[in-house]
């Protein structure tokens, strides 16, 4: 995408109750990012405390790439903790992409999945299912 990318931790697999990180890179190479939360199936709201950190961002040949981090458990009421569910269900995540300014992603610009962030399987690309092409 040449616009923005979003990633979130969620309880049920949708926007309701999600902890979301959104980042974008302008055509001039200026990166912006933010910590958001959502209480319903609607546009996320800005979190009062910025717990996600943008580590890297680039935009080239129609592809926006970002690398970010956050503590496993921030203690922030508007954040969801990363949970170790080695013997249970993997953590549910959501993701979305969009062109230009941050706005509703539409039906095709979003998805959800589940990942065990604490797994050490070594052979599976955990991001393979959420990589998007322009």
C-alpha cells in the first residue's frame, strides 16, 4: 500500500475492544504512527498513552513497510496484553491497509488471524498471512 497500515490485538477478532497501532509514510518519506483503541466496530480513538513504538518505516515502489514494538503488558487500560497461550488458543489479531489518509478500510482492506507470539516453531513465517501487496 502507499497509504497506511494498521495492526491490532483483539479479543474476538474484530474492532470491538481492540488495541491498535496505525502507521503511515508520506510520499516525502515522513513517517507517522499512533496508538489507538476501539470500543466498537467504528473508527478507533487515540489512546491517551503512546505505548507502541515505531522502529522503522519506509515507502518504496508502492510498498509501505513498518516495524514496531510494545511491551507485552503495558498496564494501560486501553491496551490489550500479549498473552502466552502456548497450550490454548493463539492470540487474535486484526490488520488493515488503506491508501492516502487514514480512513475506513472497506471490506477488502482488512483481515484477522490468530498468532501464538510465544511459539518457537522456527519454520513458519508468522506474517505470511498478513502481508499485503499493492
